[in-house]
C-alpha cells in the first residue's frame, strides 16, 4: 500500500469511527433501552476497538514511511528527478503543497482569481499520482476559495489558540464535522440523582442508581478573518506573511475569545455572561459607585467551582487596577503583581492567590463583567479540524488599490453547566463562572 493509499485508508477509518461513535452515543442516551439496543452497544464498542487499533497501526506505518521519504529527499536534495522541473523542493509537499511560504500561496490565489492562470500547486499536494483534492472551482469573493496548505493553516491556528487568551485556555476539541455531540451531566457526588454510593449491611440488597447523562448537538458557527493588502504589500513577501498570519490569527483569537464571554448563542457561541450557569454576586450594601471591595472579591471566590484540573482565573479590565492596588487584608495586599523573577509569566499578578489577566474583553469599571472569575474547565469548545478556507477579492477595495484575503473558520462553544450547582452543605451555590454586579 502506498503512502497516499494509507492516508486515504486512515481517513476512511476515522470517518467510519465517527459515524459509529454518533450511533453509540444515540443508543447510550436512549431513554428506554431494549436488550437489542444493549447488544448493539456491545457490538459497536467492539467495532470501535477494532477501528482504533487499525488507525493506530496505520498511523505508525505512515509515520515510518514519511520518515523514510524525508531521509531519501534529504540525501537526494542536490539531484532533480525527472518531471520535477518547476517544483519547489520542500521536505513535505503534502503539507505545503509545494509553496515556499504563505505569501507565495496568496499571490497564486490572487492570480487565479484575476484570471491570470491557475498555479498547478493550488490543485493540492505535488506528489506523483496526486489528484486535485483541495481545489474549488468557485474561487473569488463569492466562491469557496482555495484550502490553505496545512502548515500555513497551522501557523494561523497556533496564533489563534495562544494560551494567553480565552480560546487557547479552554483547549477546544478539533472535529471534522460541522456539528458535534457534547455529553451533558450536571449531577454531583452529593446530589440525589445520578450514580449513587450506599453503605450496605451484610447480605443486604443492593440499591440501584442510574447515570443521568444526556447530550447536546452543537453546530459550529462560521467566522471570517478579512485581511486587506495593498498592491505594494502583495509584492513584499515578509509583510504579506505578517498580514496573513499574525494579523489574521490575532483577529480570530480576539473574536473567538470575546464570544466565550459575550456570545449570544444566536449564530455564535453561547458566552459566559449570557449563560444560565453564571453567578452574579451582588454589590455591598451602600457600596459607592464604580468601586471594588475586599468583600466583593471574597464573595466571588466563595462561589467559584474549583473542580477540574485548571485553576480559576480573574479576567479584569485594566480600569479596575486603581481600585485593586490599595486593597489589603491586614498587612497583606489583595492584588500581588508579578515580580522581576516571574516576568515571563502570562499572568498580570494574583488576586487572593489566583492568577489575573487584564483584558479588553472585560467591561469598564463599575459595570457587570469588569471582574469575572473564569474556570476554563467549565467551558466546552470545538473547532473545525483542517477546515480552513481561503478566498480573495480585488473588487471590494478596487478604488483604494487593495486586495482582500478572507479566512473562514468554524468554532462552537458553550458552558458545560446550565445552572449553578447546589453545595453538599450550606447555601452558597457554585459555578465555573462568577462575576460582580454593576455598582452604579
């Protein structure tokens, strides 16, 4: 089996696995399962085990063959093979489609859109026997465009998924589909529903309990990154690469992260601030407008749900900083800035022991959302895997001598909880997300 055939077989097996997982989830969440359903669940699990093993074996074989090909190319770099005229010598043409950098790719897309000929590399991997796999005939402003080579697409994603902003913090799951099933379980170990544990006397009858697991079908929302470039920039490869990676990645990161806090759920992710799981802590009695107190912060900390592997993070507007600096508990400051020895830290200090990020996603001082305790473990996100689309138009900005490049991404997100959790003891509800009410 050739490398190309193995890749195709791996993709087919993964697609089959996704289909069987969807079928399995539907059966597992079925309200009244029959014996036939149980048998089907067992059979599907066995089939999935087999597919998983086959995928693992193919992945190992593909990696070995790719290593062999890389070695052959490395030691034959000085010799041009027959039929290689005009081909860029890349370590992995499958991942770059033969383009030396994203600027060269962008210029080829532009020329194709203007009718100046289609670069054969836009048809997909420049490998022997490769078929046009990533070319779409409807290029231009209104068409499907050209899929970006994987390595250059990854550059934008690496910037968009930076761990210093919310999109990277929630670690969204990749999916090949435009919709994803999200498991739903809002039970607690101390609650009266869901799986229960009981003390049992000798020879006593066991008391059954049932898992309360459901699922939500979430559709990925489409988002655009629109990057204009002058004719001069089009001829300047380093500057064009900056526009198409750094600036596109920054725009995607900002828009996606903002939706995690403020998304309405209508054509965009459901944000924390519009979620039923959000706890809004009331201001102090008689509190002066546009202020922050120690009791505000301690009350917020009392409500945050700290289950999971990540620590909650304070998301704070920088307008709040003058309020934080004077706050003390005894002789200890409430806000502790990062000292010289921790300058490489992504945090902007600590409030009551938890890290702080001063961010423009937060509202101005005195408004709900100026301070939010955010636990990344409480937010579910999904991104389209390998589904980056790229299109170009010279018409929108024709009078300004600009060409517009468009990236299309898909992202979905929502909090895991639909409402705050009641505690095992006491009356202080808990949630992954806690904010301070408006102080007006």
